[in-house]
C-alpha cells in the first residue's frame, strides 16, 4: 500500500506550495527538474519545509485542499505545528465550521 503525504515547499520569493503524493522522493525530483508543477517551476529553487504523513489518499487530498485555502500567514502558522494529519484536519475543519457560522 502506498504511503501518502502532504508536503509544503517554500519557493523563491517566499511563496508556499502545497501538494500531496504517494512518492515524495520522486515528486521532489520532478519539482527540482521543473516537471512537477508550473507554480514551482516558475519559482525555483525550493526547500521542503513540512511533510505530513496521511492514512490514505483521501485524507491526503482533503488535507491538501484545506491547506491550499489558507492565506500565507495562516499556512506558516500551520507549518510550525507538530501534528499528525488528523490533528491538522480537526483544526482546519473547526476553523471552516466557525467561519461558515459567522456568515
């Protein structure tokens, strides 16, 4: 069974890129060669700043989606936390539910 994870890269200019994969080494090589994503390709070089192991592809995709919705400052705060995927999703779902209740 593949090992899924969500990863965050800090790219040139301080930009943050969030992705998910079941082969982190290959994905990072793809990004470094400029074949991983247009976003990263146009902002090389990059540094891997966070890897979050996930229980499944669904969990990885859900966490990636939630993280991509965050602004840069909030994403930086999340990078500094040391949680598992379920912990991140708990926080992000509570924030999402809280924001929905305010509207």
